[in-house]
C-alpha cells in the first residue's frame, strides 16, 4: 500500500542557523510514576525528558499510589506538579476507585482538576459501570479514555499471539482482547453521547472500528504510539525492552495503523512513556514489566521513519503530535515551541536519556532530528549543549 502526504501543508519557520521551529508537542499518555513509584520516574525527571523531546504539555496516567480517585488522593500529585514540573502537566482522574473496576471514583469532585478520566493499564470489565462512568463524564464535559482489554481473553499472554510467539514458545495476547472492548465501548459512547478516546490502539480491527464510528457520527477518537507505527512482531528480540502492553503486532496491523494515521482515523500519536527500573526490565520477555520509554525519541523516530520516507508530511506529523491532542483534550496552554536540527543523524542511546527509564526497543536505531531548544511559558526548558 502506498500512502501520500497531504498537499495543504503549513510552512514552518526556519532560523538563521537552518533549524526548524515547530509548536511544542503534547503527549496525552505518559506515566511519570509519582507519587508512589519515584524510583521509576518523577515529575522532575519526566518533564525534563519531555522537554528534551520537544514536548511542552503532557497528560499523566493514574496508576499511582495513591490512585487519584478522589480529590484528597489527587492533591499529592498536584503539589508535585506545582513544585517540580518544567512544562504543563495535566493529570488524569481514575474511572474507578483504586482502578479496581468495582466502584466509580469521585468523578464530580475531580473534574475541575483533571484532563479526563481513565483506568489506564486496566480495562473496565463491567459494561454497566463503564456506561455509568460515561453518563457522568458527559455531564461533566470530560472524556472517558480507555485502555481496552478483555481480561478473560488474555490467557497469560505477554507478546502478540503471532508467528514470533509460536516460533519461540511464548504465550501470546490475541488481537481480540483489544478490539472486542473497543467495540463494546463505542456502542456505549453511542448510547450515552460521551466523548470517548481509545488508548494506544495496536490492531487493524480497532482502527476499522474507530473509522466506522467516526463515519457514524459517534464522538470517538484514538491514539497509537510510535512503536506500533514503526515495528511489528517480526522485529522482537528476547529482551524485556521489547515488552509493552498492548504488544507490537503483525505487519498487517502496522500497515493498517499507518493508513489510519494518514486518513485521519488515528488523530493522535502518544508515546505511552512507561519507565521502569533496569532490574524490572532485565527479566526477559516473559517476566519483565510491561512498558517502554519513548518521550525523548518519538519525534526523531517518526520524522525519520515516516516523514523522510514520504509516508507522512511534516505538517501531518505535527498535527498528530501537537495540534490534535491539544484540541481533543482541551489543553489550552500556550504550546510554546521546539527547535530542531532536522539534518543531524545519530544513533539512539539510552545512556543519554534524562528519563530514569532506559528500556527502548529502538536502541541503536539511527535517526534524524536533534532537539536544540524547547521553550514553554517564555522560558527555555531544554537546550542542547
């Protein structure tokens, strides 16, 4: 399949040094791990890494301790953001108490302080609970943002249920475990009228469900991540840095996601930046923690793998990374800017990361695009020395 960049692209400012100035990016799916798991990441290290990657706004997921399921449980994170954040940080509130799926969280109390509601990391299994959450979120003018996963279909899997899993004796996660819940939630969004956003889609079926829902006029959006656009399961290695949830899938899924990013089905690329300690990622594919880092490498990878190869235009990529997430999530802060040397080539080296997490499947990949400076709120929050 051949993809064609859009013809109505913006021209971006170029500095006297030949660098390209872009609006600051916005990542609606990051895990900064604080409070509760600061050995993995903190607001300070996470926002430093984000600024290095050209990001000036992020939305932080709620799998924390305490889980932000009420205003008292949200306040510790808000205090840390106020103290340590270099850029705009918008927290999520949990959908259910403790993200356990048993009782709805205090959506009304948290609404003024959060960007949206999500139980990311866990799919809400009870459809009646998800419907009630959507009904209440609609009244609060907030999105429901879902990690879609049917628990009974997981069957102990930890990579895609494809050729690599079969050839190497691994337990696979079937695609249906994702798209079946996407299908359910789209129907609930239709019933309730709630704005609904699907996290990190990885399958061709999920992309087609969202495409059809948009055609039907349902208020649905979705994101995917750089690793789903640039990798498939034939690229896996026996190393924990290749383990994330959902897993990278078949080449046909990757192609469908690329098509979705080109035709507007997929409006947002988010990183699902999910740092862990070195020990937690050193246990191989089966036993390592799920999650990779990506906020420092997203733009160079996508620019190199998609823009330079003519799959997307630079303007399309900026819309996926900045314009669309800000619009969909009502992130009204000034985007600031990031300045890039698009001609510099270098290998990705986790030793250079500002994030505490170092696990990336892209280690050693050669990319173009060095972030020279990131500006937010009239301050330089990152500068390459």
